C-alpha cells in the first residue's frame, strides 16, 4: 500500500507540474505571439454588434496574426474576461500581442479619427471636407434640411425682427441655446464653431455638425453675456455676422479688436461697412478671384458697399477670437482701414488720411 501511495503521489506531482507548464505555455502564448507587419502595414479590425471573442480570433486567423489556432482558442478559454468585445474600428501596429489586442477590443479603445474645420471657410467648404473624409459617414443631402435638423423648427417669417428681439430678451438660457441661430434663410453659415473634432470610425457628418453647433452655443452665450453694452447688435446672431466679417478681414490676432472697433464706429455713424469679403460672398460661385467695380455695384443682400448695416447672414465660420472681438470692439477713433499688402492694415481716422494710405499701399504698389 505504501508503494502504491508513493506512485500515486509521484504521478500527481508530475501531472500537476505538467499541467502548470501547459498552463504557463498557453498563458504566455497570448503575450509572446505578436502581429508582425509587412512593410509597416497596420492591422485593422472592424467589429459589429454581436461579435464575440471567437469572432475576433477568426479575424486574426484570416490576417495571419497567429500560427496555432488551437493554442489561441485555449488561451481565450483561460481568459474569459476577453470574451466580451465592443464594436468599433480598431488599429494595431507591428509588435502588438494577442493579449494587447484583446485588451483594447474588450475595453473599447477604438481608433480615434480627427478632422479640422477651419475658421474663415464657409459651410459649403466644410461640407466638402466632411464628404471627402473616408472615415466619416457623409449623410447630408440638403443644407436647408440640415438647418432644420440642427437648429429646430423653421423660422416664423410672420414674426418681425422687433418682436423677435423682444421675445429673445425674455428667453431663458435654455431657450437661448436652442434659438441663437434661428433665421428666416434656414442658414447654418457662421453657426458652427471652428475646431478640430475627434470621432469614431463612420461617425455621421450630422453628428459632427451637431457638436460644432453645440460648441458655438457655449461660446456665443458666454460672449453675448459679456459683450460691451454699447455695441449695436440686437441679437447673438448679429454678433455672429460681425464675427464672420472680422474673421475674413484679418488673420492678425492683434488687429481683430481694432477692426471690430472700426466697424462698430461705422454702424453707429450709419455708414456703410464697405467690406470686400461680404461682396465676394454675395457673388458666390461666380467669383473668379478678381474683385471688380461691377461686383462692388452689384446689389445683393451681402454687398455692404450698397446696403447699410449688416448682411443678412454670416459669411463664414468664425473662431473664438473673432467672436470675442465682435463682442468687445476696441475703442478707436478710426473709421477706415486699408490692406498694406503684408497681411496687416493701415487704420485712419479721416478720409484724407485714408486716401493717402490707399495711394501708398494700393495704387502705388509695385511701382
């Protein structure tokens, strides 16, 4: 009996040791077996709702990530925490182990994409950027319908601007957020905040537009509340119109407030704004890059050489700096400015000074 017990114990110990080494071997398989890329190729995995750990193993097998499917299945059995995976688009580089791949997939560490929507561009240009990004599900068919989807119910044309301004003054912050961009033209121009937006693979273009709209809500609400009380704007929307003009007039940070001050002075003096970017926006797709006298005389709702006051909508997307400049124009006596040709402007208080600046920087340039 003693000999039999000794044999039994010996067999048990050998079996236990063997099992331990098998376990260790299987467990290490997930760490030691890595994705080896050819020519720096990226391993991509697209998972849908309903996919499982076994689905991932099949995808990895098809991509040649491991040489022993049986060991891979046994490894997954040892790690049931990796059996539940999350849908999404994943990317891995050469050297990623099976364990690191499953860790990322089970925790939903999906690949993040980004798109930079630049200030100074128009809604039409933004939509082109969105449509040309392969990682985005471009689901926008009509700009007016997009306005209704993002902003809400169509603008009530029967309510005049005076009544709307009085109503807006009584609105709560919540109502302000839902209506700051309401306009009878169903235009989202200028209502979206320029920024870099990160997103998951195949996020819809509409979702990105909504985020840009919500971000603008936050910025315009803050700047509208903190605006100088003597500014001439009746609504946050008018503030956005001015911000878009400032955005198009200069890229020089130090000039934004001064240009805003010039336009503020002009509006208070009932002078026309006479700003070229509004004329160009009104010409639209017919503009070939050459601004002519004919363009300056052409009557459109955007030609501030012809109309008084602000154009009917913003003319571009504005960034926070231009919005702040519109809300807090710099105090100045200047009512004119002209481009100097180096990106900056010459500001003048009188017409005589302005005409001299035009001769110096415009009429005599190149001589």
